[in-house]
C-alpha cells in the first residue's frame, strides 16, 4: 500500500501542535493590538514579478512558482512586505497615513532545511507606513521586544542588534566601494556568519578585487560602537537616526535589550535605512526576527512616495527558543466537563444534559456509543476534562448529580437545578 508524507519542509499540525501555535499567535495579536495595530491579509500567491522586481536575487532563488491556466506566472508568497507595499500603492491617497498594520501569514521559501528553518512557515509581520522619522523604527523595535517579553522571554534570553544600511553605504562609498557593488556586498555580508571565513574571503575578493578596499571593509565590520564610528567621521548622516533610536529605546525602558551591531545588514534588496535583528543570547539559533526601512518600495510599485518600516518574526525559530527556555504552555483541556452516564441506554438524556451545559457556555462532551463507566472515564482522561458529571443512578433519582474533580479526585453532590451555575463557578476563567 502506498503511504504519503507531507512535502519536505512542511509540517503537519496535530491538535497538540495547534495548542502551541494558537498560544503564540494569540499572544502576538494581543501585543499588536496593545500598540494600536490593525490586522490585514493579502493573497497567498501573487504575480511573480512582484517579488522579482525588487526583493533581490536571494528571494528569486527561493520562490515556489507556478503557471496558471491562462499562462500567468505566479509565486507563493515568500514574504509579506511586497504585498503590503502593493496594497498601499493601490489605495493611494484614499488611505489615511500613517498606517499601523500587522498580519500573520503562511509563507513559502524553497531554501536549505536546518534547525529553525522550514519551507512552509508563519510570520508575524508588523509595519508602519507614512512616517519618515526614526520614531517609527523605535516604535516597531519596542513592539518586537514586547512580543517576546509577553511570551516570557527576558533580556537574558535575547537582544536586538541594530545597524543602518545608510551608515554602511556612507562608510563603504567613503572607502572606495562602487555604488553598483553595494547590493552584492550586502547580500554577502548578510550570510557572513553562516559560512567559513575562507569562503567569505574568497567571495569578497571576487566582488571587490582591490586588497586595500577589502581590508577597509573588514575593519569597518570590526567596529563595535557608534562612538568608534563618530571618532572616525562624526558628520555621517546616519548617526543622528541611530542616536535617536537608542535614546528612544531608553525612554521605552528597553535599553537593556538593545545593542549596536554593524554586521547586521539584512539580505533583501529593498532595505534603505536602519535595520535590526532579534538574536538569542546563546546564538544557538538563526535570527528570531528581522526588520528595517523600505522607503522606496511603495513608489516602486506605482504608489506615492511613502516612507515605511517593517518587521517579521518567524514562528519556527521562536518555537525552538520557547522550547529551549521551557516557556511553552501545558496541554489545555479539550473539554471542561465530561458527562458520564450509568445507564448505557440513556443516550437521549445524556445529549439533553450536555447540550444544556454547552448552551450555557461550558465546553462539554460525552461518549458517543454505549460503554461502561471505566471506558467513559478513560475518554474523560483523554479529553483532559477538569470535571466529570455523573448522571443517572441513585443521585439522579433523588434529584441530584455527582461531580468529580479530575485533578484532586474530590467529589460533590449537587442539586440538579444548581448544576450549571455551580459548574461555571468551579471552572477556571478562559484566557
């Protein structure tokens, strides 16, 4: 018999897995709404040119492409930024800027499989469009930090590494790098920590054959502080924006999480200014999140000149980190109450009792075929029910029901007329 498995890089999510996914997604949504963000969505596939137009060579290699019956070239979305830029361009002046939008899309990238990386995944995307000042960058950084804190992570677990494409451009051009070489150089620098130093040096020499410029690039990448850059050239335009961001993060009370890291580049071609990544302190995982400025993208897609900044947090690597830190939720009950009957023939009566509980807002189930008390109790265990309600037997003949707390084993006798109210009071509040 032929057996089937999911395609490589995709995931089956059984109910136990969905508990974890829902826990993370619900937390994300609460944090975004606390910051005043609105939810949006876009098609799961777009015209392929949307991605090849500006995202860069890296994304082009990773696209899942298809041709529809009319011969149109389409691609499953590998990221959300081109879609939101297209949406903003489409609406144009009718949109009231700034917008503060978030989405949790399913994405697809054909890339090498490794820990924290699959080919089908979800991301929390958060974007602010219409604000050119670095106040928007700082707001998104604060939001990204709080999405992590709301899941129980602290400054001992992760930090936010901040740099600037504008700063690197100024430094590289001043060092003699030609403008047309910058995209290739950024792409290489984004992969620097993922390859042996010898491979990096080989590729760098192919892109930049001049030895003196190679050495200058390496010296630039060795800079460890903004003050060090200021001592070299205090007139660099990007320094003011970086100073503002770090000052604002201190006002947010989040400076413990932030550090300058000139090696943060971000591989996508559309980034234009400040960029950052969230990285676990042990550096045992790939980047948890990344974001930055993409001020030219909306205009590139036919819209108005619209400053924009965005961030994405991946669910796969975040789940790895939460697992590592022991911060994932315990299994929640499938049902609050499991109804058990002593009489195998009284299914109709069981249905009426269960439906009364459901109509009052109590999650409830019961055995769907006749079986003994022992087997019904096993089903109650499988449902992780907090309370078992016994119906039938001597208690019901006296106008009463018996309940059992499945955690403590404690039993109580309740009047039939009071059972719904008492059960609702005994059950923990839903989050």
